[in-house]
């Protein structure tokens, strides 16, 4: 499980760097994903897998309570996706599209830092 959490951390870091460098293409991709039911199901399953991996690997990490809490939060977020539905998720993406580029870049940089934290916690 440790390796899986590290891989997810690398993925988050990579997407964060991409979003900080080019926020508009990332938003366009998110828009395409959330308009496709199969992609939404894949996102739910990916979040569930990531959350479960974090929960199972938490006690081998440097920060077990933090990683455990984040894992539980990821599972709850995964379960919230179907409840929110495509219309609300689309509205959230539209809201993000209307933010200034600097805001998008800062959030993406925060995501990259989160990825670094996850990797650090597991190595």
C-alpha cells in the first residue's frame, strides 16, 4: 500500500505542476472528464482506491493520524461525487473557469505541495 500512496502522491504532484504551469488546459480536461459518465465512475473509483490506500498505509507513514484522516476524507469525497451529480460538478468547474489565472495557479501549486507532503509522509 505504501507504494500505491507514493504513486498517488507523484500523480498529484505532477497534475499540480501542470496546473500551475498551464491552468486552462487542466480545466478543459476536467470539463471533458466530468461530462462523461464513465470518466466520473473512474474518478469515483480512483478516489476510493486512493483513500483506502491511505487508510491502510497510514500507520506505516511518518504522520499516521494525518494520513488516516486524509484517507477518510478522500473516501467521503469519492462518495460525494455521485450525490453531487454532473450538473453541480459542472457548475463548480464553470466557477473555477471564471477565476483569475493566478488563483488557479496558486491552487495548483498547493496541490503540488500536497503531493510532496504525501510522498514525504510515506518515504
